[in-house]
C-alpha cells in the first residue's frame, strides 16, 4: 500500500510539472468519486428552468457529476487552469458606436490552447500506464468542471458561479483529464466569497442570486448567444455587449487584484475584435463572417446572431447616427430575426428619421413577427406622443 501511495505521489508531481511546462497557469488533482451534491444542484437548476436555453436535463446532470460515465474505472481527475486576462486598453481606442466583447473571445478559440496543455499531460500518463488510461474533457461532453476544480483546490466557486483561482481570479479557462490511474489528490481550499456580493449587485438583469446559482435566461452572456429573439424586456439591459459579458467578473475583488495574468496569445487579434464597429457588424454577411470569426469563440453561432446583437447594441447606444444602418437592416437583411431587432432599435432611438423608416417598411414587410415588431416600435411613440399632447392640453386648460 505504501508503494502505491508513493507511486501516486510521484505521478502527481510529474503531472504538475508537465502541465506547467505546457503552459498551464495552475494544476490540481481531485479524486474521481461521483458528486451527488452537484448532481442534485444541477437537477434543481434544470427544474427551475435556469438553463432552458441550453436544454440540459437530468441525464446531463447524472453524467456531468460522474467521471466514470466518461471513462469507466476513473480514479482521478486532473484539473488545469489557463489564465486569459489581457489588457487591451493600451492599444485599443473604442470609437463611437463600438460594441463590447467578453475578453475570452478576443483571440483565437481558447479550446485549442487548453487542449494542447491537456494532450501533453495525457500523453505522459498514457506512457506511464503503457496503455490508454486517460480521456480529455474540454467542453466536449457533460462535465461539472468547476465542481471538480474546486474539489481539487484549484480555486473556489464564487457567487458569480465562476471558479476563482488564487493569483489568477476568475478569468481562467478550465480543462480536465479523467484517468484510471491513481494520483495523489490535492486538498480543497477553505476560501469563500464571504459577505462580498459585488458581482450580484453589478449584474444589470439580476441573473445572479448570491448563492452561487444563476438564472441563465437572464444572463447577458447567454442572451448574446441564444439563437432566437432576445426578450424585449431584457434588451435595454444588454447595453452594448455583442458577445458575452464581463461585468460580474470585472467587479470581483480577487479577479481585479489578480490583474492581467494572461499571455499575448489571448490579446485581441485586432482593435475591432474587442470593440467592433456596430454599423459594420450589422452589415456582416456569412462569407465575411467566416473569414473574420472562424477559429474564435464567436465563430459558432453564425452571422445572423451577431447582426441581431449589433442591432440591440445600437438601440441601446441611442445615437441617431446609427439610424441609416438600422433602416438598411430593417429593409434588406435576409433574416427576420435581425429585421425584428432592427425595428426595435429604431423604435428605441425614436428620431423622426427612425420612425419614418419604420412607417416606410411596415406595408412592405412580409414576416408576421417583424410586422409586429414594427407595430410595437411605432405604438410606443404614438402612445408617448398622445400622452404628451394630452398633458399639454391639461396644462393649457389649467392656466
């Protein structure tokens, strides 16, 4: 038994050395026992409808909390963190009508970098076993990565539901290796967020409950990635985010204290990557989309989703100079989803030219949903105008 313990300890030390040499910011090891608490929490979240957009179910919860469902005979889980926070302010000068992008999507798709780290560690473990004894997990299958990372002591789960790693904060990519080999496990941390609730307070939509749970239907990051319409009542709260949202993590004290710990590989590929020009994005077509966003974390939902997000952001910018681009989108965009959001944005701006564009398009629009969006946008201003006229008459009568 002692020999086995020594072997497990030595192999764990080799795992850490290989992972760090490969580019991991931090690495820790957990045992691969199933986690019934996480499974129950996931099922409760799914029953509440927190993740309706992603269609998770009880089968997902069962698999995600059970490493043996990924690799039969699993005994250990290697958890790796790769820091990605970079400072774009030194060379990015946001221009008028610029959108915001979460910093995880500024560069090449992070999965490639994280998988490379995991692959080197897995190759070492397989060589040690003399056979395939590993399976890599990097957003490729159901897995409660934050649960096992916290069990391994890689960090703790914050009230914003992200893992907070000492020295690196929550801006870290996570990846795992499930293995049938016995590795010496690390101890979990005793840290927590305590009474701090800055992330909860800063969330515009109230998606965070403060107990490390989230209603993802309200999360701006999720809203920018869904493929159907953004609920009209939430659009004003999205601001100018066109992919993801960093507000809760930017407010997190450990993350702020960590600073910019990511390397240049995670810096924006261009000025326009972090702060894209919204009118230009509204005109984005599939051919350009493939050239510009292929290989990034923004490249998997398609051009129409980004155009929809650009329309919402332009509506929230409340800048009349955006009206021509929005009017063009309303008249010519091939996707009803985008035209409907352009109509909303024009109604939100509400300038004479914006309202004229809505009235001009209304009789020509063939899609029922877009016609309703145009009607709602015009009605809001007609109601406002009527209310203003009525108030003016009341004031005149009183005097």
